C-alpha cells in the first residue's frame, strides 16, 4: 500500500505550483495561530481543492440550496457545532484558510458561501501575508474576486482596505494579476475605482503597471493606462526599480515593446519620455542598447531632443548604440540630427571612438556597415552622412586620440585601423596626415602611418 500524500504537498502542488520562497517556519506559524487555529484536516483540504460542495457543507455548515448571489442576513457567529467552527478557523501548514484554497482554485460560489459564513476569513493572511484575494488574483480567477466584491457591497462592507493589503513582498492582489497578465482580474480589482491601488509599489519599488510592462502584457498595460489617463497621479503609478519607469522597460522589449511604448506615451508623455533612472539613462538610451529601431524612432518622433540627453557618464544614446553595435539606431539618430556626431562623453569621445573600442560585436562589422550605408548615400549624391563620418574619423578625444588611435590601442585585432584607412583614404588622407603629425609622439602613430602608407593610391 502506497504512502498517504501529505495534505500540505497536495496544496502546494495544486494551489501553488510555482517555487515558494520560505518565510516563517511551521513552528512559528503554529505559535502565532495556536489561540485561534488548528491544522486543517486532509478531508477538508481535499474538499476545498476539488470544490466538493457536499463535503464542505457538512464540514463547514454552509447554507444549502441558496445561491450566494442572493442577499440575506449573514450569520455572524459560527454554528453550535464546534467542529464546524474549528474547521472554519483551521489552516494549512503555510497558514492558508479554506477561503484561500477555494479562491486560489476558482471555486467562486463556494468561496462566497464560505465568506458569508465567516466574513473575517477574507482578512486572514497566510505565512506569506497573502489574503484569499491574492490567491485568486495570482491564478486569474476574476469571477471569485467579482463575486466577493459584489457580495461585500450588498453587505455594505468596504473592501478597499482588503484589496490594498500587501504580502511579504509588499505586493497587492493587483500586482499579482498584472504580473501574470490576467486582464479580466485586473479589471475586476479596479471595479471599485480605487485609484490608490494602482499606485502602490512593492519592495522593489515596482508598480502594477511596471510589472505588466516588464512581462510584456500589452492588454494589461492598455487597461491600466486607460484607468489612469487624465487622472492626477504621482510617479509611483508607473515606477520601477532604481528610479526607472514603465517606459524604460517597454523600450527594452522587442516585438511587443512598441505597442506598450505607444500606450505609455498616452499617460504622462513629457515626464515618462525624459525620465531618468539612477544612472541618468532615458528610455531612448534603453532602446539604443537593445537596437529596436521602431521604438527609437517612435521616441524621437515624440521628442527629438531626447537624442541630446546624456547619462551620468556623459554618454548619449548615440554612444550607447555605437558601443552595442546597433547601426540601425546610429543611422536613425543621425537622420534626426546630423550634428549629433559632435556629442561627446565625459572623456571627449564621439560615437566612433566608442565603436572602435567596443567588444560587444566585431568592430569591423559595426564600422563596415556604416561605411556601406554612407557609401550608398555618396553614390546617390547625398553626401551628408559620408561627410559626417569623414569628420568623425579625424576627431580627437580629450587625450588627443582619434578613433584610429583607440583601435590601435585596443590591439586592432579586427583590423579596424586598416579598414578605416582603406575605406576613407580618398576623403581623409589629408586630415589623417595632420592627425598623424599632430600625434607623432604617440606610440600608435607609426603603426597607423605604416598602415596608411601601405595604400599606394587613393580609391576612386
């Protein structure tokens, strides 16, 4: 005969299938609840998990044959049957009441009947400080939440405090629903039109809107934005960790990111677009990092001045795109403002200096692509980008180094110096000659000079 499954294992595997972080131990929980609660029996646990109405009616003394949607006078005190009273107050090893289990498994009518039997159960928190509403929200049981809210209204009971309760991570039920993308549940939680609920942040300073965005739940983002638009809201409503915002994380996401950026720009466009995290980075810096040209273009369409916002290191989005090897972003930024090549970081470097020392991608790939694009523009008699790149190659940083010096210092294992000299010899020879004379004392000048002399004649 096989061993009997532990009631707690049954609950954890069905009700909470995700990995559960340890919190307080069982002994501590039992000490806390010893005056009120007893350990839930296996029979009651299985009945709650499976929604067995007959068994639950017997064990809890629920009202038989009456719809929970009909109003009636609730019985405040438990029945005379002491076993039923004990069952109502009993909890699992992690502190879940029968209402937690019913709500987490979507047994809406039974959950409401149990609530009618003992309204205090809705306020009870388990060892992770979760209410039954948290459990329903995590698994997207919007019907449970809607029915509980309707019943509470009938009984003139204000649920705002209950809906706003936070678990051990300082998260409300709305955080749970937003994280897992349960749009209908989010809508059910917002039915009370309690604006404050959407502005509560967790331990990491993440709002429900931020969590929905970071998980890519476009429908939830859209719903929350609709709920918050034209309202007087503070930064907590769209905040994330390290002073980032929902728009920052939307700019990081490929695919769904553009849809979320479009939605978020309806909320607080000026504030969000120029919002800076603790490193001074804007959402455009984030887009430049990941290389999504559509998102970068949308942000620039909203406010072209974003290209001229630097972070705490003096890095502009153009520098970030160059370092990450995102040529599409580089070209998009130059298209909006050709003079942006003159933007320098705190070390006096332009974007090509940064590209020349980047190890994120082969540097020849980064620069060759720019040369190809610029060359095509030159052939089409649109020499602007070509002229820009010819200026960038001879520009020096605060230490007097050109991008060629940077490439040589980095070892030039990818042949960046040779590539630049080879491709630019026809338009840059004179300026390069000046650079080499100017930097004659540099240990890298002979190497660069030798490379330039290896080309017998300018390219045509």
